[in-house]
C-alpha cells in the first residue's frame, strides 16, 4: 500500500517512521513541533496499515473538528475505549451520538451546573481543612482524590452507597492497562489476543459495572431522585418521549466519570505547580479570593468575579492541556487543504504543541495568566486553543470543568499555599491524559484556621 502523491510530506521508510512514532509517543509536544519545523504544518506517514496525518494548522484543524456530515469520526484509539466505555458520548457516533448528546446537554449547561458548585466547594474545603502547616504532600494524588469525590457526588449523589475510591481505582487501573495497549505495538494485534492488560481491563470493567448497575437498578426501583447527574439522566427523554436503557445509562455514567475525573485532577495539579513557581501570581490570586469572597465559601455566582483564578486555569491548560491529543479518522476519501487523504486516514491534533506555537502565542513558554485578562489571548487564531476540543464534539463537561477548577483553586487558596519541594522542572507523562510523572511533591504553608463546620 503506497501513499498517493497528494498525501502530505513526512517521514518515509520503516526506520524513520518507527523512530518518529516512538518519539511522538515519548515526547509528543517537542516532537510534534520538531516534525512541523521539518515537514511543515501538515505532515503524514504510514505506520503498518495505518495512514496518519498530523495537523498543526488551526484552519485545517477547524475544518476537521467542525465537520458534521460524518466524514470524520473518532480515531481508532478512542473507538477502542468502547471496550469499557461502551457507547457513551465519547465513543458513540452518528444518529445515536446525536440523540445522546441532546439528552445529556441540558444537564451540563452553565445554568444547570450551578447546582454542583456546593459539592465542589465542600469537597475542596474538607481537603483544605485537613492540610497541616509544613506537610509534604503529593499534590497530584490529592487532586485525584478531590476530583474523584466531586465526580462521585455530582454524578451519583452524596448517598452513593459504595466506596468511591474502589471505583476510582478500578477506573484508573483500566486506563493504565488501556494505555499500555495503545502505546505499544500491541495495538496492531487483534482484540482477541489475551494479554494480561486486556484480561485485567475486562476484570476491572466488571467491577465498575457491578457498582454502576447496582446504583441504576436501585434508583429505578425506588424512584429515588436528587440533584445529581444520574437523576437527570434517568429522567431525560428524547423527542419521541423515550428514555435511556440501563446499558446506555451505564455507558454515559462511566464515560462522564472517566472523562471528568483525571483531566480535572491534572489541570488542578499543574495550576498548583505554577502558583508555587510564581509567588507574585499566587499573591494576586489570594488577594482576588479575599476581595471577592471575604469570609464566606465560594458559590457558582462568584465564578465570574474570580477573573484571575479563571485566567490561571486557562493559562495552565494552555501550557499543559490534560487532553493533549485529539484524533479523528476519515470515513471516505477527503480533500483537506491542498491534500487528498484516502478513506481510513487518521488525523492527529496536538493541542499541546499548538498552544505553545510562537506564531499564535507570544512568549509561548511563559506562564502569563494576564494574557487572558488584557485581551492578548483573543488575538490567537480560532482553533489555536483547544483544551476542550472544538466543533460539535467539544467537551460536554467544559463549563463544569472550568467552574470546578476556579472553585477548587479559590477554596484551597483561602486555606493554604503550596511550595515546590524541589526546584527541578516537573517531568510530565503524556499518557492518555497529560499529568505530572511520578506525582508532584509540594509543601503546605497553612493560612488561617480550618473553617467552621456549620459554614459548609
Ligand atoms: C479540565 C478538564 C477536562 C478537559 C481538559 C477535557 C477535555 C476534553 C476534550 C479535548 C474532549 C474532546 C475530545 C475529542 O474531540 O475527541 C472532551 C470530550 C468529552 N468530555 Fe471532557 N474534558 C474535561 C472535563 C470533563 C468533565 C468534567 C466531563 C463530565 C462532566 C467531561 C466529559 C466529556 C465527554 C462526555 C466528552 C465527549 C463529548 C462528545 O463527544 O460528545 N469532560 N473533553
């Protein structure tokens, strides 16, 4: 299978392709940018039977992401996630995806998610109140625990009836195994090959299913409803008045859990890292929080006024987008800019490389939240900032996540600040999500007394 002449330039020959691909997997941001410098904004190559095109031009990226006629579907790696996400929103396609997106959207609008602010603030306060002055902590593990608590409470309600950490561990374990499968050459072997990782994935999926199905069955049986997302999904009806099956509910719930947990934890961890590295920004953020909140806990209504806190979250995700790679696959031969791509071509977009491109972002490696306050970020071209993706498949949890980042950062900032234990640059691991490699050690400097319980 040769490449057509209209295919983008890029590495050719087994050795060059294998080396490039391995580098992409190990050091995606640096290697994507190096590859663009060598071959241009659009480059392509063949890997085994796959044709892969890497896009760095915001215009062409927009064309792929906003497409609505079914030319572009999720790439194979994302589709493979259906092994345990089933047909949840992330992995679904076509008419079924459209129906589900319509069913879920009302529960995640800006107005509706205000209901979840209290849960977010409560979880962050309980965490911040436990911090002791001088403690050395793995902030990434802490943020994973906080966002796990938040996602469990907002999705399933406070009366979950199961140990959230057990479900969290089962989900983390599936993701680790999945990562092992997709990042190695094993992804080219058929799904029936029984590797240990595949076996473990099936086992963990069963554990997750047992818990989630129990909650769904209980809710159906008792009719018990609350302000949680699952209650909304149980009540959601399409245009014909039909609701979701138990299996579809399970798939959506597990998808929301997976999509919303680690991504947010990573963004919070990197934000705390940056605040530790930039005491002047940290001090301004604290002033803002004190000015806006005084002595009371944050609410959804405060988010708009916490402008610097919001800018810190945005700037953090510019430099370290938790979803650092977005993929699509062409369902038919397609023209893209000057290229013609055959059906089956996979397209990769690296928000991480794009958001550090000096053509779009002056002083791209500097952590400068003010670019989001002084209007300069608005000068970046459309689709040069994609932490939540874009087009019709943009992250459905984007407002939820942005609000969670602001409320958790503000709540923690009132109680404590974190200082880096080591001045060495934090190493990052580009797994399915982008996260600090081996955790993030920081020391707590406490401020004030734990909050009074009645203020919760
Ligand atoms: C900082 C946190 C988050 C980041 C960086 C993030 C990022 C993304 C990105 C980039 C996509 C698009 C993927 C693609 O186009 O292939 C996406 C999709 C999605 N996200 Fe998020 N996300 C975050 C938080 C959340 C939260 C909190 C939820 C749920 C409450 C969520 C649920 C989803 C779902 C269901 C999809 C699939 C949407 C669809 O295809 O219709 N995400 N997310």
